[in-house]
């Protein structure tokens, strides 16, 4: 998907299907690399609040989506459980057009704040920041998403299959 428009289109369709909560929002990954991504929030009725701006919950959803997706690419989900612990959203400007969440992750930061501490701790909380701007560059939102990362062999709750 990094080098092919078709594969990027396909990735978006697959993600809409396997993450049904996000499907009505039509959040679209427009750029993706190993350490960064950009997601478009379409200015459409399904994403509106009562005054026809981008809804706060939709903006929070894209902040979680951007950070979570990139973390899953960097932190092996077969070795570590990622679960959102908390989020803090600060809204700066009313979104009246498409929005864009841009998020990047530095490998050295992951090593320092996640992998090194997990060698001696049961779990860590990693708190990346994501910013969302509209297509004119207005800063709509700053989100800080707190992800708890834990080795699967330290998880005490069973996974229900069914």
C-alpha cells in the first residue's frame, strides 16, 4: 500500500470491513509508510455534528485509528497486546471541510519508551500525540491517546473465542 494506489485503495476497503465501527465514517488512509500515515476525514453527513461541523467523536475516532494502526505496524501484535487506556482531546477549531490526521512514530522513541521498559516491567503506557488539520491547514484537534502495551504472557484476562 506504500507504493501502489490500488493496494492503498484495497487496504482501506479491507479496514472498513474488519473494523465495522469505522465503516460509516469512510476514514481513508491517503499516505502510509513504515513510520507515518495520513488519514482523511471526509466532510460528509455521517461525520457531522448538530451544526454541520466535523463531529468531536469522529475526530477522536480518527486519532485512535491513526495511532493504533501505526502502533500495530511497529509493535508485533502476536507478542504484545495493545489496548487503549485513555484519550485526551483538545479541540481548537470547527471543522467545516475534510480533515487530515497526520501521525508519525520514531523508532528510537518506541525503543526508549516501550521496548526497553518492557524488559523489566509487566506493562507500559505509551502516549503519542496526533494532530488533525483541515485542508486549509487550520489546526482542528490535538489528541493524546494512551495505549497500554503488555506482553501476551502477562495478560490475565482470557480471550473469548466464539
